[in-house]
């Protein structure tokens, strides 16, 4: 079940409720909602997911509820997006899920005929782990190339690359 309400003054709202039962007999219910509002120079958005479960229900037996062993499925996502011309944008965010909070910023530029790039910085407020990433997607004639970099915390660095081509006949 879902519904939405757009309003030019206060922004757009949407909400949904879902329920499901697995083949194993476990059922779950979730409530989700979102809000966004565009202003002259930026857009704000907020999203949430709320688990309505107190445990799980075994539909095949007389046992009503058993305590859930799952970590909370509740989550809140907040973000502000700032367009910087036709092709650039800056987005900052704060996410909380499973008792952990992440804060971050992403800059992206897609205004070049030959490709685009993105840079991001992210931190986990509990253990102060900082992540940095960058990605470049190049589109020279007949090929595409994607290069990536990720530094996760103090001891993990990874690089990625992909090259694809198309021959002309």
C-alpha cells in the first residue's frame, strides 16, 4: 500500500506499508516514507524505513511471536543537494542505520563530452573510519574506460579499471 502527496509549498511526501511472508513462514512488515523539497539553490530530502516487527511470526504453527535476532531494520537518510551549474552537483548526507551513523559528501561533474568524474568522502561516526573514493569515466571515440580508487579507513586501498571497445567496420 502506498500514497504520495505533492505540494509546491511544503514539498513532496510519499509513504508506503509493506508486508511479506517467506516460504519458511517468517513474516515482516515495514513502513517507509520520504519527503523532498526544492528551493532556489538546493534540494533537501529525508527518507525513513521503520520495521514494524516485534519478532517474527511462524504462520505454520501455533507459536505467535518469537524474539527477533535481527539488528534493527530502522533507517533514516537525510541529504542536501546543491546544483553547481548545468552539470556539476554537490551532495551532503547523513544516514543512520543499525545504530551506526555515516556522514558524507559527493561531488560529481558530468558536463564533459569525453566523460565524467565523481569524488566522495565518507565517515562512520562510531569508529571514525574515513573513506575516500574517486571515479573517472572516459568516453573517447569507440571505447569507454572507467578508473576507480577507494581508500577505506587507514589500511585498505583498492583500484579498479575497466576498458571496453567497439570496432568500426
